[in-house]
């Protein structure tokens, strides 16, 4: 492999990493007034889409390890955003449900997500935004770690 060509190309991961960090800063700034952090944000979004899942289902859907999921859900529970209820079909498992506190900030949380999406897309045409979304989705589906 010609290493001189490798030095000329910026790695894609550099930009993905920057986007992730900038997204975390933006989301933390916007949702901190509700007592939520960017680390909890995605778990709330997932539960807004489908309430009453168990911890393993949430981990699988978000592609996040079980330990990270457990810590984020514990914090959300301590803050009164979620509650755990024993699963009637599997007594070893708990179903996770949104509390009123989480339901009351749902529109605001989705507003932050929409604002971040607008910020990402503001320098792109509509077509470029769709292409970017499609390519990122394709890459994510292809990488199974």
C-alpha cells in the first residue's frame, strides 16, 4: 500500500468524532435545564418511540452495551424520568416506563433533536442531507461490532 496517499486523505472517523463531540456539547447545553445529559438523551428518545421495553431490548435497539444502558437508566430512574415494573412474562426482567416528568418534557426533547438536525443540515441541500443520512445508515448497518 502506498503510504504517501494515506497521509493526504483525512480519515472519515475524524469528522464523525467531531460531529459526535459537537452534538454532545449542543445536546448537553440544550437539555441540561431539564436535568438530562446527552448520555441519557438517546435512552429517552428510544422510550418516547416505544415505552415499556426491557433493558436488553433498549441496549439492542440503540447498539449500546448493557452496562452503559444500566447506568443511564438508573440515573433516569433516580431523577424520576422512568420507572421499572416487573415483566409479567419474565419475572427476571423489568419493563421500563416513562414517568410524567419525562412525558412533560417530550416536546422539548424532540425540539432539541430537531434543532440539532437543522444545524447538521444547514450547509447541505435537501438532497445532500438525504444522501448523508442514507450513507451513514448504510455504514452503520454494515459494521457489526
